C-alpha cells in the first residue's frame, strides 16, 4: 500500500512513541529500524507538562505546565523548547493572570497562541489568553461561574 509521505511519517513516529512508553510484553510495536527517541529536555523543577507540544511558525515548540518548581507560586507556566533542546519559560502564571494551564495551546492563523487556564483570573475559575511567540500575554476572558468555569 502506498501511503502519503506525511501520513507514513506520523505512523512511524507514533509507533516509535508507543514503543517508548508501552513495554513489549504488553504488545507495543517495535520502533521502525533507524528510528530512535532521545530526550530534548527533562523537567527537574517539579513542573508537570499536562498537554501536547505545539510547533510555532518559528520552528520552536511551545507547551504548558501545571506547576513550576522554580516559580514562586507553583501555578503553571508556558514554555518554549527549541529543536536543539534549549528551554525557556515565557509566562509564569501568578493567579491573577490564571493558573494551572492543562490544555494544549492553539496556534491560530494570526500567528499567536491561544490557551486556557483551569483556575485563576478575577473569578478564580479560569481564563482564556492569547500569547505571542515571545511570551507577551493578553487576557481575553475571565470565568466567574455564570459565564463558564474551569476550562480544560
């Protein structure tokens, strides 16, 4: 069967990822020959990445954590990771601007990222935010219960 090259790539990466997390004794597929996984960055500061990474238009990867050990409030962060493994915190949530961003970021057609926090904001029931590639954060909405709460 001839599969489109991009579909074949996704299947190849998926098989390699499954092999990294599922023991062979439980039926994990063997990684394709020549495909290996390596760690770009290890979270050693009590941060808990809770969602998938999103690749920005600049080639870097962006993600969120629900806690951050090096921050003073442990309320979560948005981070950037270069393809070579250089890590940078872009936003540290402080409660006022949200906390516990557990959902993946969304890269919109305008080139900015959009995301949510499950807690924090003026109603302490979550926020919707917009963020530039450099980490400029704009709050778009605060949840208060009557307009929704705790988006994931």
